[in-house]
C-alpha cells in the first residue's frame, strides 16, 4: 500500500508541475474517488493560472491495517514537508508565497484498499491534521 501511495504522490507531483493529469499514470495508483480530488485541485490551479514548482516532501507510514476482510484496507498518515514547495503564477511569472499561517510540515491522511491483488489509494485528505 505504501508503494501505491508513493506512486500516486509522485504522479500527482508531475500533474501539479504541469497543471494537468495528462501524461501521468495516476489511474495506476488511485481510484476515481481519490483522482477526483486531484482533478478538482488541478481545475482550481488552471483557473488561477498556477502550477507547482519545487518538491513536496513526504514520509508516509501505515497507521491502520485490516487484512481479514473481503477488501483489505489501510489507513496512512503522511508527514508532508512544504519547505521546498512553491506555487508559481504562470501569467505573472512569479512565485506566490504560502499563507503565513500555513505550517511547513503537517499530517495528511489517505486510505487504500487491495483490489484484485493490488493496492489502490481510495481517498486522500491533504487539509492537514496537525503538525508533524
């Protein structure tokens, strides 16, 4: 499940850098529910004329695991690091500073399920669940 999450995060970063999911392999790692949240972010970024520059660090760990059900499930907690992250305004050709109240490191969560022998990310919550 961590490999699926890491793959999704890597492909998500590609999408955010180019402002589109086109040419990524997000569907290889995430279900439509998780993908829809990424697409919603991308639509907002496109409307605002923004992309992401730099890297978003992360350190995901398994927080919960249920294997004895028909569909095994996992809960992940990820320490997201924004210290090398930058939002860039394409039209104005300048970086947009993060809000002053935005922590540089915070906890994001995700869930994954095992479908047909492989793990897929089913939900992501990047709104921040406290500092890490």
